[in-house]
C-alpha cells in the first residue's frame, strides 16, 4: 500500500531524509520512530504530497505521489503533527467542509460524519468553536477528519499527543480495529505506542533508516532482554563473584538493599536465558530467594543505543 524507493529530502546542505526505502502492506500498523529532528515528519509529508522529494519515489496503492497526486490523496487519511485545524469552525462545520472537499456524495455525508464522530467520541463538543477545545479534543477532531472518507491508508503523526490515559486507550483501540483492512503508519516518539498497537517498527535517525522489524525483535536487542532481577535475604553468601560465575551471566549490577534484602540485576550474554542456571545455583547454595523476575527488554535502551550509534 505504501512503497518508498530511495527517498531523500535536502534543505540546503541538510539531509533531512537520506535514501530511505521500505514498504508497508495492508493490515500492518507501522510504528515510525525516531528522535526529534530525525526526519519522521519530513518523510510523512513526502508520502502525503505536502513536500516534494529531492530524489527517489513514493507510491501509495501503486500511484506515484508526484505523478498522480489526486489519486494518492483520495486514498490517504492524514493527521499532521499538531493537528492544524480551522479554529473558528466547529467540529461539525469542519467535518462537513472536509466531506465536501473530499467529494463525498451528499446522501452519504451525514452517515460518514456520524460514524467518524462516534469512533473518536467528539459528540459532546460538535457545536463548540475548535479554538476553545482542549488539546486532546483537537487531536480527536483531527483524527475524525482523517478517517472521514474511509481511506485505505492512514498516516498519523503523533495521534495520541496530548491525550489522557483513557483517551489514549480509546485511540489505540480504534487503530487496532481499523488496521484489519487498512495500512496504518503511526509516526511517534512515544515508545509505549509500539508494543501497544504496532505490528512492525522502523527507527530513523539522522535521516537514515536504522532498524526495521517487529516490536519483539526490537525489544530483544535490549541489553535487558532476558535479564533477571534477583532479590535474596542478606547474608546468604551470594556475593557478586558468585553471581558472575553463573553460566550465561555477562554482568551483574548491585541494586540498593532494603529491609534485610539484597537486590541484583543479572545481565545475560547475547540475550541467553539465564533463569534456569541461576535457579539451580540458588537451590544448591540454599539462598533464601524472595523473588526472581525475568525482564523482556526495554525499548528505550534500544532507542538510545541505535540513535547514539547513528
């Protein structure tokens, strides 16, 4: 549904996007990640036709963004960063305006507007001026206009920015429901969005693609993947040397002790599973184990590692 071929964008000597290529299919929710200034929004603006690439090609459902801009835009729903809206309009007035611009037949407009309003839960503010709405409601109005024409491809730039936890849950649920028959690209710097809704993640830094894989694959690159948090009763002979000698353990971090308990974090070599050998050693040496916790890995670790390398 989306295909980028060697896409680049230069602003003078600045390479905002540098030779980026990837494709996204129907049913995928792609988390498009990167630090501020990495080139995420610039890439999305080229895919939607708001910016002209310096080189390369972007295709949406087989249509070239530069050669067939109207065909592309008819298939796209776009929520830009910051949800720019017409502040002097009401949400209902704006959705009617967007429906007309989109060419939705008059007989279908009310049904489409009612459906979009219901999905993003803005019925209570339909007749307020948009410039009086909270940041969260503005995001939801922006999302409503993006899905109004039932597009096959959705480009969402920071869709949960400014939403409270309940609103975030609702938007994530909506994205999961729509993903069954759409292609969705979710540009964000909020890492919690990735395991919550995404089936795939791409990380861009300094304009270049640095990672492309599933959220699980990204998590497995964390230093903490398969690490074990160990809490034991103090004075049981479980010093750092004994812990480091456990097969598969690469590093041991001693954490603050409290209430007669000692806390350690054991890092595995190359993500190996170390729970079994640790449990065996603890049993053989009669350590009084309070609890063991195997960690899945932290996306922020991987994010920092990849961007630092970039």
